[in-house]
C-alpha cells in the first residue's frame, strides 16, 4: 500500500552523480565541481560569523546579495531572485507558472532533473532531440508551440556536451516561443570571454525569459547550495513574494554568497585555469583517438569509438577516478568528464592510456 500521489508512485527520482566516501587518492570528476577552492575571504567570513545571529531569522529576500547580483548584471534588484541552489529556481518556475497537466519542453538529452520536476507537478514532458552537433533543430520553438508547451528548459552551455548557443540563436528561440523560456546558465562562467556572450541583455527585448545562474560551479560553492534568477520583474515578483519558501537562505549562506560576488576576481582566475586545462586535455584526448567536441563548460563529453565507454567508466572507478556515464542511447559510447586540476587530469589521462579496452 502506498500513500503517494499516483504520479509520484509512477515516476523515478533524480539520480545524482555518485558521491563517494573519503577514499585515499580519490579523483572526483563526475559532478562538475570547480577543482579550485573559493575566495580565501570566505574562510574569514566563516571564522568571524557571529552565532548570536542564529537566534533570529535571516533577511527574508537576501537583498544584500540581490543588490550585488543586480550590479554585476546591470539590472535592478527587482530583476533578481536568490534561491537555494539553481534547482530551487527550476522548481519555482514550474510551480509558479505551470498548471498540473500543462506541458513542459526540454531538449534530449539534457539535465534530467527538468523532467523529474515536471513529473512531480504531474506535467507531461515534450523532449525534442538535438542534432548531431548538440544544437536544437531550426523548428525547435515551433515544436514547442505546436504542442502547447507552457515552459521550456534550455541549458546553455548544454549539458552534457558543453556546446554554447550564440546569443542570436537564443534570441530567435525566445522571440518565437509562445511560452516561457528558462535559460539554464549553470556553467556560463567557464565560457571563453572571446565569445562575448552577455545574456542579461535579453531582458531588454523579451518578457518571457528567466536566466538561471549559480555559485555552485564558477564560484566553487557547490556545497553551499545558492543560485539566483534574472528576469523581468513581472516574472520574478510572484516567485519572490508567493511561491518561494519563506527564509529560504540562511544567514551564513547569504554572507558567503555576498562575499563571493565581492571577490569575483578570485573566481574569474579559476575560470581561466579551467579553460586552459580544457584546451590542454581536449588536445590530448584527440591525439589518443577519442572524440571530443568544443566545450564551453567545465567538462568534456568524450566519445570512445570502440564503444567501450561503460567499461572504461568501471575501469577508472576501480582506480579511484570517478567520471560520469549515462544510460542514454545518444550517450552510450561517451563519458562526461569534469575538468580537474592538472595533476588530477594527468592521472586520468594516464589511466585511460592503461585501459585495455
């Protein structure tokens, strides 16, 4: 006997990347964490934190953080909502704007949590396959409109390929969509600055776009769980004032997140280090005969032409090197590998050379 709602009983939950126990010499390249520590000033915040504050609720709307984020993106405080990780923003977009039974659109493949959250809300999911280059088809928006999709999730850079759509492509999709577009930019900090990608300017032209940002990846704060959304005030306000959990961000999280934005130059230095390693190991993988596309994220999608990706995954795991394998038809010959520190990447590359497959 189950007491779950029928749709909950029928669905599968989200499966995160494996979080192994402390293993001596472990190399963890399976959940796209930044390999470098956060700004040292964050240590000072933690050490100096006054626990007397914990008697009282934290600032309800995280206005200090919102002001800093607004300044960073040249928008107003009303255009920012601070959330418990980027995942809370995904849930808020659904519960605020999508009725149960309305359709949610995604690409295929993509971040699997999108579909899980849709099914929790008892919403059907339209999956539009990506092309061989991991980009949406020309008729992507039309596919969504024809199906009556209320909300579309689009990752940029895309996970798990790391492909970045140019801003002109995003603008065309936003313009053509009848429904809302959640632009998930969890990995945007690792994009080559030469691409000149500046998505917050989309708000000047479109009232159906909300942009997701997170401190988990670029700011080395995955363990903090803090993200934020950027959008027109008429989209931010109902989430902020009606559907968001009360006091969703604790005192310490708000202080750490604000400090991270104030010391963004430290984070930006780590982004360059990751980009440099991305270029280096992409070249080495290709010299080994493995397929690697041009990624703008802090991970690579590596193709094993002999089809031994899953076997290599197990081989690496047995050596204490954790990468990600997906049981998905389009990904069965591939591993997603996070960019680690140079010594971690060197050990990874040496182990793949030793792989007997």
